[in-house]
């Protein structure tokens, strides 16, 4: 905390700004900026990203003293480029985990990237596979699902199936290991697979986020025939999972509603176009 507070003060002074000017730019009180620089409180993750942009430094430097440099955000670039770049997503999760003390996520983030190194997603656009778990994790955080086990499971949900490691090898607690194990397919029995997942809150949430992400990207990565097949599969297995989750896991009812709304909206648009 002390190092963060000092770097916040140093960066502000280097930009030639007063605490009041910073407060006005960030839409916070003067007292909040003062408390940050005295190390008595720390900025929320979203505010920390704004601060890094305002001071033209990296969040890595603010948090850890790494790679201080000017970072001029190109606001003319596309929204998707700014939000869904692999490096930005990785840094966002890393920063969030550090600020919110998601210690397992911090450890798992680099581990997952190393395991998926060199792997590419299927489809027309050959993007690095790590893009997928990073995007699911960012989606979870955006929905307020900042649980260490959920984010760790999102990052690791494919590694046992695709990277040749066993669930027992994963550097995680038993709760995360169980969720990853449930998400790992061991046979072609779809019914039992979804029954097992539906009994675990973490596995259910991550599986729904996984499908939501795949549905969002299928228009650019799937053939027409594959999209039709994927929609039928979603309606058969995921719609019932959404319905069950709504009653079984009421603590996630808001997030489940938003996932369902997004999923159905995208599917209905595509159905009318195919």
C-alpha cells in the first residue's frame, strides 16, 4: 500500500497536477485523493485504470513499480480493440486481482497463459486460445463476480481437457479444483455432464459464461451449418441450465438474468438471419 501511495503522489506531481485537479478529473472528492496518497485507502480497480490513463503510466507501474512509461490511449481506435485486446485483458485481470486480493487468481493467471501458449482458437480468425479464458474472466468481473474461485475456474476451465494436465496438478484449492473437474469432459454423455455441472454453483456460472462468449463470437467464426447446430445445442442443454441455476443459486440471480438476456438476444438475432 505504501509503495502504491507514493507512486500515486509521484505520478501526480510529475504531471504537474494538484490533488484538487485530480479529484475533479476523476469525479471524486479531494479527501479521497489525499487518502490514497497517504496510504490510508486505495482506489477501486476501475478508478485505478482511470488514474493510470490520467497520469499516462501503466497500472503495472502504479501497483508494482514495473515498466513506467507514457501510455497515450488512442481514443480513435475501435471499442473492441481497446476492450478485448489480449494484453489489456491480462493486465486488467492482474490489476483487479492485486487490488481485490484475489491471490489464487494472481497465481493462476500466468499459469493458464503458459499452459495455453501456442494454442489457437478454432474458426476463421486464428486468435491465441488464452483470449477465450481471459474474456470469460473479464465478463465475470464486469458482472460483479469477483470471487477468487470463479475467476480461477474461468481461467483454468479448459486446461485439463486441452493442455495435458490433470485436475490434481492444478495449483488451486479444492473448491476450484472440483469446479474445473466438473467442467472437464471425460465422455460423450452430455446429460450426465450437465447434471453434474448443475449441482455446483461455480461450474454452472463458468459454463454459462463460456457458452455466452462462444455465442457472441460464432457469427465471425462459425459456418452457417455450425451456427444452426450450436443454437440447437444451446437450446437443448443451456436453456434448462439457466432455468435451474436461477432457482438453485439465488445469490447469482442478477448475473444469471443478464447472461440469459445476452444469450437469448444474440441467438434470436442470428436465427432470423439464417
